[in-house]
């Protein structure tokens, strides 16, 4: 069995508490993304100041219909998702059969109209 490149939860916390070079933070973020764990990659992307990578992750969250991930990425980017982003997130969630997430995104869209 292949060994994971990502740190265990305690090591992850310690890494986030210490000084990390942008290159190391980006490498850790990419390791989390490679294992399809985007929420855990976000703080490392923020440390790496990888705003372009965060913006791509925001777009992936919209396309995947993931309102939770969209919120988390936008918090780090210090932006509010637009009504259009929320509507597209809702449509993607609905298409995937995740009605609760679709309703959440629709509610957020209606708050921005």
C-alpha cells in the first residue's frame, strides 16, 4: 500500500502553527489536493499566498456544487460569492442529487439579488 504524502492531523496542526516557506506550504497544499482533500489544502494555499490556485479551487467548488468549499475559499480570498456563483453552485448540486446543498446555495443566491 502506498504511503500518503500528507501529514497526520497532529503534524498538520503543528505545520500550520509554525513558519512555512511559501514553497513548502504550496507543496503541502498540492499533496492534499492530490488526495482530493481540498478543505485541508486551503490553509496551506493561503500560507503560500497562492491566490490563483485558490481562485481555481473556488471555480471547482462552483462546478462541483459544493457550497461549503465555496464559502471556505471565498473567506480566504476575502471576497463574497456572487449571486451567479451561488446559482451555478445550486444547479451543480441539484444535478448531482444533493438537494440540501442546492437549497443552501439557492438561499445564498436569493440573499444577493
